[in-house]
C-alpha cells in the first residue's frame, strides 16, 4: 500500500514541537520517507508545507501538544502512535497507557529503581521503550506489560483493549473499522463532502475522530457509530456494529477527584452543589432520561453517583427533587496543594466566581453560562450540529468561543448562542446586564 496509509492526515493545522528536523522535499511521500528514516528521535508525525515544499519530522503528535490553524500546512500523524488499543499480543502497541491492570504506576524503562530491568531502550531500540509506557518487547503471549513502581511487584500486565476492527468497545467512540453502510443498508456519505447533507463533522475540527472515507464513526458521543447517508431523505442513521468480546479498559484509581471536566470521575459523591440527593441512573423517577447504564457501559453510571457522561462543564446528576431536573455536583479537584494533602483539608477551596452578568453589549463577557433565556442548552461553537454556521473559533479568534459558553462575537445586543434544539437556530442567553 501507499506509505501515507499509515498516517492520519489533517489539513490546515500546525503543531508546536520542540524536537523536530527540517528537510527539503518535493511531496508528502518523500516527507513520510524522511519520517520513517529519522534517527535523531522517534518520528511520530510530520508537517508538510505546499508552497515552500518544506518537511518537518516531529517527535510528538497532536495528542500531546498545542495546535493552531495554518492554511498551507498538512499534518500527518502515524496511526500507530494514535492507537490506544492492541492488535494480537501487542508487540507493535505504541500507546500511552502507563499503569498496570491493577492501577499501579509503571517504572520508566530507562530507570533501575525499584527494579533492575532486563529490557532497556539501549538493548531493544526498536521496541518503543519510551517513558514508562506499557510495551511488549519480549512478545509475551499475555500482551503489553511494564516493570512497576511497587518494590514488591517486579512487573505486571496492562489492561490494553483489543483493536477488533469490526466491533466496538463502549459506545464506539474509538471505533476505526471500515463498515460504511447503515443498519437499514443505506450507503454512508463521505465525511469530507457536504452533499446530500451539509454538516460540521469536518476532519479539521475533529482531528482525533478518524473521520475518513465514508466509514461509520461516533464523533459526538452518540449511542453507537453512525453516518450521514447518501439518501437525500434520510439525514443520518446508526450502523450495525457488534460489541467486542474483550472487556473495555478499566478506569484507574486517579478518577476519585476532579480532573479537567471530570469525564473520568468515578467517585461516590451523590449530592448536588445545592444539597439535593441524586436520582439513580437506572430509574426514571422523578425524571425521565436517556442515560441508561446498559446503553452506556463505559460511562460509570453506577447507583446515583455524580458523573459527566456527555462532556458537560463538570460532573452532574438528575435530582430526586421533582422540580429540579438536574444540577452540577461539587467534586474536590485532583490538583490539591501539598498543604491540603498534609492535613490542611479544612482550608476552604477557592472556586473562581462565575460571571452572571454582562457589561455593555456583553462582547467582553467570559463567563460559563451555556443556557438560553428560554432554557435551551447551547450548541458548541466548534460544532456544526444541529446548526451549520460561520461563527467559529477560527474566524473569531478574539471572541473566546470556547465550549458552548454564551458569547457575543458579532456585536449583537447581548450574549447569545446557537441552541441544541434543531427547531431553534439561536437565542439570547439567560443573562442580565450588570447594572440591572
């Protein structure tokens, strides 16, 4: 096959990497050959500029560094370094899992404490023994493993899921198979075309979602992989992809506190920030909902614990109060100070105040309100679903169009947003002027 088949292509993106090499090449294929032959570092990606015919081989990919728009540039990332699953016994696994199946942190391959290793980067230069990532340098039949940081446990295996191309783990967010027909037999529309259906799921906006050809994918956390169809009368449909036989990866022990948006939080807090008890996820009373544990096996929807299955600002739950459908929960942050860990837990955590009002027309508003005046949820600015639009972060770089927060990028009378209601394109937000 083509050498470029081993790379994921993203147009118009530049990434910042310290470790890189410059080459003069005539095309992308020659640049890929430079990446394959790179000896200064492990080449995980390359950038190619069409005008200057310049090739940059890179030690990092977009998963671990900052990216920004660059019109004339094409980013190619080696697929093997993007995969978080293993094929067969995983001798070619190059993912970033660094904990054992029991949750113990791995020892770095280049270190000799607490265990003196038999397998080192010097002895096995082609085995990918970087940092403390799980690897399989000795072709162990049980798959990738690592030396552990526990002095009492020399090594242990890692819980790396199988790359079963024609099946899906969880809800298929990481599915990379080649099924390209819907469950009713309709052919899928290519992701890089806008006919017969216009949409916002463009590779540039979703570089990690593998939106190639017309293969079924799940870029937005749906129930399972889907695609737009080539039938003008049927916008989209689910694809019939079976679940994998191997169990999904287990969450590590570090998800007992709030990190990022808390999508990996698996703690046992079950009350909202105003003190309401949470409703059990497997019940439909007092509030009916679609977050049923059996449908979303990897979202940790146990009992009535606070969770974030849909990428909200932080973990939340439906409440047992019939007049309050749902609320956010207060979860302790993971990055607590050493003082707090040493026993100063009674010191109150300072939470940044949310801006609940705007000044003037609200063009300077930078709060986190994401609900309209009529109570509708805001659509993310980088999304084109359910509404296609041109108010994107790329076009309005100074407007802080983050997530789905209310903003005023175009000088309207007050902050607003596109809504997630297909029948309502946009509305003003549920905000007051500060002087009211």
